[in-house]
C-alpha cells in the first residue's frame, strides 16, 4: 500500500485571524432555530452516590454521521462491552444515526435522544447561542481524515483558484474544522470560508463519492476512503493528514444538556467510563481491534488497512484519555478563526469537568 503524501509548508497558526460571521450564520440559523424548539428528555433515575447504576435504561445516543470508520469502534465497543458492568445493557439499537449535526441535535433536544456524539465546535456554537449544551466525554481527538486532491492539484494555493472545485463540510461541522486546521498547517492563503468554489457535502462518504466521480477536485475525507479509491483514481494525492500534521484538536465528543447531566450524573459518568475503557483496551491490542472491527463494521477494511489505522490511533493519540484545557482552547480559537465562533466561550462553560473527571477516575478503577 502506497500513500502519496505531499508536504506543503510548516505548521503556522494565525492568532487573531477572524472572518465575517455572515455566511456562516446563514448556514447555521436552521440549526439554532431547530434546537430552540425542543425540550430535554425526562431524566432516568440514578443512584446518586457514585456507585454503579443498576437496571438503568441506557441513554439514547444521537450520532451525527452514518460513516463508521475504525476510529469510531470505541463508541460502540465501550458501551456494549462494559455497559452491563454499570447496569446498562447496550445494543446498537440504542444509537440513532444521522448525517447532520443539526438533525441529531434537534433529536436530542426534542427528547428523542439523551446524548449527542459529534462535532465539538458545533456543540460550542450552540452553547454560544444560549443552548443548554455541555461536552462531557471526548471520543476522537484527531482522526484519520485527510485533505485529498486530484487532477494535478498538489498545493494549498491551487485550492483557492476559482476553477478548483472543493467539497467541504457545513460550517461548524467536524470536517470543516479539520479542513481549516490542515489549511493552517499548510500555511494556506486563507481558510475554508475564503475558498471561491465550494460545494457543501456534510458527510465524508458524500465527499469521497464526489471526489472519486470527478465532481470535485479536492475534499477532506477519511484515509480509508482515499485508500479505497486509489485504483479508480490513481492521481489522488494526500496534501495533508490530520493524524500526521495536526495535534491538540478536540474533534468529536459526546455532549448533553447541562440539565440532563446534572440529573443523570452517574449515568453520564458510567457511559463515558465505558468509552475511555474501550480507548485503552482497543489501542493496546491489535487482535482485539481487528475482532471488534469485524463485529461492528459492515465492510471491515483489510488487515493491512486496519493495521495502518491502528498505528495512527496510537502514534497520533487519536483516542483521548482526557480533554485538556489547552486542546479545548486551541479548538475554540480555531473555531473563531474559521468564522464560526465569536470567542466569548470559557472552557469551563462548554466542558463539564465534573462528569469527565469522575469518568476518568471510574475508568482507571476498572483497570
């Protein structure tokens, strides 16, 4: 397997760079309006003393993407494998999968789900807009997403040519956040909001399909999707890789309403502990990682491809043990430079440190 990787520029963040919120606000108005109309789900009973909760209905999870790469195995394996130890009998039926953060968030705030798993910046945006949202458990700090181009595109500057067709996630989406982080790394002349010829495709699957069918010239897609299209698109080239070139970014996390977390703290702690335990177990054992991939993935990658992802998870620290203030501050700043966030959100307002710290301790107690 050969990955064509073009290295462009050095990592050089642009502190203080800001873009107008006008275009972004238009794209996000529907999200904010949809969330404003919902109500939080009724709380489930919990023990309240820090002990494992017996006989609790598993919290329903709204997941914001239907694409399921191996880097998301922790999100299923943890609750399903370890949930029964905490009184939660999880199955995949407890996950409702969407292809948009907006619809997933609406499902949670309308009571159809208790927890949302998706873009950290989208959660932060909703918090800035006055929604009762807090992140309490990271599950992907980084990813195997990569900026891939074809048709002779090999530099960041070429992406800003009006003739270059670029597919991107919607503003605030995880794919858009990654794209901006990669553009900063490449010392590009602008960020996603400055690209002159873009098409919004909210899932990496849609972006990969568009790239493979020559509907676009560049897009941020999963490394696995790039590997899958190599025979069909031999000129596809990796311009930058999130796992290799960027660190200290909070990409995907679990969030819930602050009121739900207050009334279901033990359930939230237990749920997060199962994910953190999965991070440790799966990253330590390639055979287990492969077995879980074959269990939960409809079309598991080849052993060689799985090994590539497994090594990236460990080398790049993709599965987090914690959520540091430094990583949160950098990601919030990236959201500001991307024109999505205003910059007025304190770390302790978006992150529920009490739940996360308790989950870290509970996961450590389990060994």
